[in-house]
């Protein structure tokens, strides 16, 4: 079962991903790769999108009725999907699979004409990550930049190179700020935590490579 859940902060990667999907009257097809319990897909389905989620067996506990689930181990390759999608979401997933460039190639083949991949990517060039490693430590945590289940650790340039290797070019890049509220869950609504998250987000906007906690990218086949 995944340790990840919906990030409620307005500066989180989930908030940034959802802002890319406006309200829609006509159904648009979305594939949510590594969907967990379908928290993102359920919100998009409520907005009128037709959502299909992919999650490994045992990686979910309950799936909303408005999200169609396909169970598959992504390290074994994509399952047979006889559909094309307008958008494919890879939120907090590419750093967990053995061959992300191969997964991206397979996903690119499922894109409709002018379709896009929307991905959130952890930044191992973040100042917090750098300072922790500089101190001689490399902790193993349940979530975050030092998540023990991360297989890959990339910075801005190496993430971009990985997408290019898969034949995809970045159209836009947005940074998320350090999620201070996740460290202090009992104080998430406090003025101090909210102010801290706002400052972290503004710093990330100013200098992505150093202060972004994650990059939220929109990519398209080149």
C-alpha cells in the first residue's frame, strides 16, 4: 500500500497538476499512471473527464467509482491498453520504476494527436537535499525527497534529458515549494506554516533548480 496521499497545499505538485485541467463540458480521456487510491482521478472525473487509472496489485485500498482501474506492475511494462488519451498523468511515479525512459516511450504511444504527459518530478538539486547530503547523511524516509522507495535521483537537467531520450520535449515547467505542512501536520493551518510554504514557493519560482521541491512538467512528443 502506498504511503502517498493527496497534498492539499495550494503550492503542492497535486495542486499544480489539477490547475492544468480546467472544467470541461466534453469528456476528455485521462490516464492516471500510478494512481494510488485514485484521489487525483476522482477530482478530474467530477470535472467531466473520463479517467482510467493504473496501479499495481496491492498498491491501493479503495478506488472511486468514477475511475476505471487497471491493475499492472509498471516494472513489467504497460498492460495492453487499446485506447488513446488526451492527457497522461505521471504524478510521483517515474522515480519509483526501474526504467522510466522506457515507460515514457510506451506512454507516448498512447497519446492522442496533440496529447500531453503531465508529470511531477522530485528535485534532487533542491537546497534541502544538497545540505543533507553535504552533511554526510542520506536518510531513508517513508516519503519526500529521501523516500526509501525512490530508485532514481534526478535534477532539472537530468530529468529533462530522460524525457528527451524517450522522444518527449518539455512544453512548460512549474516548481512546487517545500511542503512544510507535511512535516508539521498538526500545524498545517497555522499562519507560520502557511507563510513558510508561500515563501518556499516564491523562492522556487525565482530559482527552480535550487529551491523547487518538485517540477511539474507538461511534455509532448517531438
